[in-house]
C-alpha cells in the first residue's frame, strides 16, 4: 500500500466526496474534499497532493478543462489525475485532457482502491 499519500477529491456532490474520503482514509490515505474546481491547483500546491480524483462535471465546470490546466501548470503537471464520471463514453476526452486514468460511476470501491494504488505506485 502507498501510505501517507495525499489525495484531493474534487466533486460537487458532498455525499460522494465524504464517502470517498472515508473509504480512502480507512485505507491509509490523507484525503481533502473540495467542491470548488476553481481551487484545484491551489489545493494541489498547498496540500502537496499526489493524486486528484476529479469529477468530469462539477458545478457547471467541465473537469477536463481543470485537468488540462493541471497539466499545463509547471508546478502541478506531474500530479496524477483519476477522472470520474457517469458518462460511460467520456474516457477518450478525459485521456486527451491528460488524465492518468478514468472510471465511470457507479463504481465498486474495491476497483477504485485498486486504481488508486496502481496510479500511485506507477
């Protein structure tokens, strides 16, 4: 397990954010939840984030735009991004924006955990 890694969950559904936080903290990760996609880069830098779990559609903002900004910023470009969406055909767009991985909702928590482990150990 990749312990002591910092994960930022960016999702405007507070219930999903808190559920992901609880599951990932149980697995030994430090987790911050944000419903504000505009603050993603600031959160990455201020909290030394290793992985961002990024919803594709957040408060009227397209998560792929947030992912693109992360990749274009020298200070955040190497942070891993796992994009999550209910849109099953959005994978290619997420990868084009720079996502390291993509998952569709609903998802099994064990599969989420496996993906997080795989991304952080790569």
